[in-house]
C-alpha cells in the first residue's frame, strides 16, 4: 500500500463494484430517485477523455411513446442480427437482449457533433472520442452497481435511424442505449457466460510482454 492508497475497506468496495457489475436485462419498474440519477450522471461526467474533449452527451428518455418506438427499432435490429447468425440463431432467440420497456430509466449515450475539431490525441487515433465515451459509460455502470442499481448496454439499433428519431444534429452519433433501474438481484456471472454463449478468457492469454503473443504471465509461449 502506498501513501496515496484508499483504506482497505474503500479499496475492497472499488474492486467489488468492478467484479459484481453485470450487463443487466431484467428490471423492476420502480422509478430511479432523481437525486441518485443526477449523482450517477455526475460520476459519468467525471470520466477521463482524450484531449479533455468530453465528447459525451446523455439523452434521458421520459416520453413513453418514444421509448416504445426505440424498443421497436431494437426489435428490428434483433431480427436482422438473428438472420446474420447462421447456426447460432436458435441460441440467440433464447437470449433476452434488453430491458427497454421495463427499466426505470432509459438513457441514450451520444457522441457529440463537431468532434473533428479536437485534434489533441486524435490525429492518428480518431476513435479516441469513442473510447472516451466508453469511459463515461463505465463510470456510470460502476457507480450504479455501488448504489444497488442495474444497468444494461444495448447496441441493437440503427444509429442513423435513432439519430433522426432523437433529432441529433449531423455529425453526432448515438452509441448506446442504457437501461438503468432497480433489479431483484444481480446475475452471479455474466448472462452470456451463464447461457453458454461465450466464456471469459484467461488473463494469461490476454496480457503480453514486449512482443505480440509473448505471455507476460504464466508458463508457455
């Protein structure tokens, strides 16, 4: 432990939020307290961003009819995804991919228009705007878990259609539908892992040293 470290209890709480965060699909309809929602969005807004560009915007969907239209858009993409999955289509249809109509809050995470003027840190890696937005979403996710709320990231939508629906200006891009709300319980493991869709890879296979595919941990080359 260094002089700048949190207390053991505080450190354990940070790691607990990381390990127990889940991509949730099942929600109770109870509303989210407005003060808590603002606190969570403040945490999102504290995220790091390349060149301090802060490319994120969040649209809160409070119109029920608009939420239903967004749900219909997701269902359209769900069908298109199923058609593209080939042999795994039956497995896919068994999965619950979203909780848009059930969750207490629905947020849309959007990349702001005019991002091209931000060159700092993006000249050779323009996708750093997306990476920055992802950091904001992760902040929101971890804060929600600490507060006992679930969140699910939904990417089944046509971004052009959703942008038009939400009157996002040209150049802006919706990246995620975020279902946020109260849950009966958190999944003990990631839902897709429990369903057998995919398994978490071993850390030893993911971390290299000095050269590609040279393991940093464990034995074997």
